[in-house]
């Protein structure tokens, strides 16, 4: 009995030490990604408190750097706004060619230029003005981060609604496996899609949701370090470690109820430049969805 109790005590101590190591490594990795940016605060009243479970919004930017030798500022290839409450997430895709006004740059601009002109703060200010909702936080990930995160998490399976080939990879219609080798080929293709960038945005939402679900189910401790390395090297955010912990504990229902929303426009040439022009009716529909989830008027 003494031997049994001794072995159990040893296992418990080792397990606790491992848990502490994971906790401290995670905290260190998340803190290394933290980067606060200055932007306009358009919230009426108190700021959203993520640690208290308040509804909040986050801008998700996927920038076209980190691979193919791209080291410059770049543009935001992927633009999504997520409104998150305790029981729901509204995930809105914004076409990168959406025509918007950008402060200091006139009325005729593509929305992905907001990041190129003013970085994350420029993108936040432009989207707040356009969507008429506060943007509380941001997450920015480059292409290399997506590849490394896919490698760490492992293959995911998604429903593919279009048969196509891109960058030497063929994706049949139906269930397909996405991994570190083909994730960029799958999420960045638009020229072979009759829907153009809208098809690409759909694939990006599907992959994002699948990665989130896979991350939530990982129980292999050997993978956590690889995941943290991918995140810390390629991501920046203004979410603190305490706020990210609260996402796990306070917003469990948000992961189970994700509403995908597409901001829809019409292609138009203006002064020789192709834009996606969004009707007021389409914009109002998206604004209402976000405001309902954020519980604001």
C-alpha cells in the first residue's frame, strides 16, 4: 500500500508540475503576442469587459505577408469581424475590395487598403465607421502563422462545395482534408471560383471554424508547445492573457453557435478600378446582426 500511495503521489506531483509548465508557457506565449493599438472608442458607456462575460467584438485580420518572401506591411487579405456573446458568435466576412471611405484618403478606397495605410488602428477605425459598431479587440495573423498553426493542430476535414485545383493541389467536391501543405492553396484561391472573392471568404470561414473546433478538442500535451510557437511567432492581439482565459470559461456557448454572415456587394468599375459596392440594405442587415449579438442599439 505504501508503494501504491507513493507512486500515486509521484504521478500527481508530475502531473501538477506539467500543468504548471503548460500554464506558464501559455501565459508567456500569449503575453508575447500582446500589442495594444490606439484607435477611436465609439462605445457609448463602459467598455466591454471580457473577463466579466460582456458581449464584445474582435477584428480578425489575415495579412498577405510571412510567406512567398513577403516581409513588407502588406494588405489585409482576410477581413472578418466577430461579435461574441456568451451564447452566440456572429462571424462576418468583409470583401477586401469593398468600397469605403478612408479618413485622409478620400471616398473611393478598397477596405483592405485601410490596413496598408494605417495598420491595425486604421483598419479598426475604418470598419467602426463603416459598420457602425465598436471594435473592441483585434487579432492579426500572417500566412506563415496559418501554415504553422495547421501543422501544430493537425489535419481538419471540411465540406468543399467546389471542385478546383490551385497551386498544384486538387480539391474535390465534398469532404476534403486540409493540412499544413494545402491550407494556403485552399483558403487563398479565388480566380477559379465563379463567386470570386466570395467563394474564398466562404472557405476561409469554414477553415477558421474547423481550426477553432479542433483546438478546443486537443488533449495531446505534446502539441501545445508547437501551437504556442505558431501563435507567438506570427500573431499579434490586444487581448490579454486574462481575457483569453475568460474566453474559455465565460463564452462556452459562443463556440457551439456560430452564425456565418457574408457582407454582399456588386462588382463595379469606378475610375478604372474594380470595387465591391455594398447596398445600404445589405449593409443594414449585417449591422443589425452584429448589434443584436453585441446587445447594442
